[in-house]
C-alpha cells in the first residue's frame, strides 16, 4: 500500500489569488503578510475564493487535496489549475453600466458683428464745391426734409439737421458732356502722351536687346546679367504705361450663364446656355470722368432754347406723343436712302446694318414689313453692331429731314434743346446725338429746295400690299381651323 502523501508540508498554508495577474499561490498562513505584502488573501466571502474551493473539491477527493503541485513561487500549476478554472461555474454577469445622457448641443452662437469704423468728423469748410454737392445729395437721400431745393434750383441745408452740417445754401453747377472742341483737345493730348510713351518704349527695348546680345557674346558676366534684368524690368513698366495710354479705363464684367448666341455671334439661333459664367473685358479710350462729362464753372450754363440760361430736354417717349412723336425713329415716314425706300429711320438703320453683315435673307424679311415692333423682334436675334453707328444715323436722318421740309422746320424749331430717347434698344444714345447734328447742319444751310429722293432699286412693302397680306393671313387662319 502506497505511503500516504505528506500532509505536514501542506499544513499552515492557504491559497490566495494575485490581484494583478490572477494566478493562485500557496502562502503560509502565519507569514502571509510578511512574505508577500503585495498579495492579500481573499476574504472567505470573496466570490473567486469560493469558486476555486468548490472547483477543487469537485475534481479531487479530500484525502488527496494535499498533493496539489505548486511551483517555487507558491502558485498552483499543472492540470489541476486548468481543471479548476474549466469546471468552475460561470461568473455572474457584471452590473450594467449607467447609460450616459446625450450631451445637449449648445445653441449656435449669434454671428459676431463686425466692428464699425469710427466716423470721422466732416470738415465742411475744407471740402470743394463738387464734394459739398456730393455730400448734400448723399444726405438728402436719407433726410429729404432737411436738404431741400430753393426757388433758384440750388440746394439748401436746414438748421438742426441730423448730420450736423451748418445751415446754408450750396449753389449747383451746370453739368454737361464734353463739347466737340474739348473732345478734340483731349484727343490731341492723349495722342501726344501715346507718342511720348511709345518713343520711350522703343528706345528702352533697343537698349535691352543690345545688352542681351552683349551678355550672350561675353563670358556671361554677372554684371551684364544684372543690367539685362534691370532693363527688362524697365521695358515691362513702359509696356504697362503704353497700354494704359491707349486705354485709360479697363475693367471686366461677369455675365452669369449667358446664352450661346450672345457670346458666339455666328450662332444667332442658339438659345441654349453656356453652362458657366463668362467674363467680358471692356476698355475705353478716355477716362470715365471725361466720357460722362464735367461740371461747368459758375456763370457758364448750358445754352437753352431761345437763348435761355437753362437746358431744355425733350423726352422722345413713343410715336403717338403729340410733341416729340415725330422725332421718334419708328415714326412712319417714307424716304429714300442709298436707292432703297424705307418706311421709318429705324427700318433703314436695321436694313443697312444687315447689308453690312451680308444677311440677304434678313434684309428681305425687314423690307417685307412696316411694323417697327416686328422689325425689333426680327433683329433681336443678331446683336452685332455696324462699324460706325453714329455716322449711319447721321446719314439716315439727314436724308429724311432734307426730303421732308416740314419735318426739317420742326426739328430746327427745337432750338438748342437736347433729345433723350426713352427706348434704349432703338439707337440711343447715337440717335439723339445724330438728331442734334442734323439740326445744326440744317440751320447752317441756306434756304434751298428740298432734295429729291433719287433713284429707287429696293423698296419697303407698301401700305396697300401690307393690308392685303394681313387680310389674306386672317382668311387663311380661319380657313385652316
């Protein structure tokens, strides 16, 4: 019979579980605290100790319990540890963790207001007359009760106004477009400036080419290279000045997704959109201030009708106006221009425009109607202008008013009044300027018999024929219903 296991070796020991690694170790009961201060024996009520004890009692009888194998550190090893862990009942499920409450998103903060620049006190006495006029008109748009007109047409500033300006009167100055002699003087100055800049550009460009050839033929000295770079920069600056002298005003404007026919002028019937924005490059041969006009000194007003000091403006609204209807470009009056009989100046202008463009089919369509509304609808598909619109209007109106003497007398009776055509799609402002030019030319001519219409090779449809065509179109409409 086998010798019983040495139970004395197992006496005074206890199984404990390492809190860090989870391994079971055999520790003497008396010296447990001293031998392993970091390993604290589990209390009897601890669930893991009870589970290990129950597992050991179920896999081994009590009499061989002392034969458990421990390593040098006192940890339980071998199959006994694995069996104890496998046979142990499952641990109770952990208590559910508290569900955190969703964080409430803060309300969006109001956008921060941009800091305004502090208003600077307006030094009224240091402003020029034009600046005072501009300031008064700006304030009048907001406080019309404090900035009013006087009986003479000047601007009056009332007392206790909200902007704190001193009470008084601002004398308005006449504003008009540049006169022909002023335009000629400006054009002369512009050409002289262009010639001066062009001469400097040519000289500096020759110096640059000479310096570059010397640099290429030499050992490419660093001093020659610096000279070439410096001259190249000067040529670039002169090139900018040269372009500025030709066109003082240059800017771009954006057209949002335009129609194809408005950009590609040969696609007259293409109404589809481009699909993207288009930027137009624009330029003027003079500054905007000169193009718009200028203020005249005090005492120099625009000459008005019958020698008056105020400017008279005749507004050409429509063909039915009893005063200005006869000057409308769409008023029906037959006349001959370039061997073609037309029903109105507007028809003559559009037909001559399409003659210049070489559109024979459109010319026949335009001569086949006397209605200016139909003509306007037909020509809306083609936006290409003539090369000299003002000259064309002058020649057409000169032919009209010289062939109809009563109309010429009515035009001369307008004195020095200016014309303003309300429909900007029919020739404005070239038409208004051409009317003034023809009136001046008629006044300078001697009393002569009106010139005849001359030979006619093309003609607009007559009123009788147009009426017949209209009746036929109505009959055909009812016939095919």
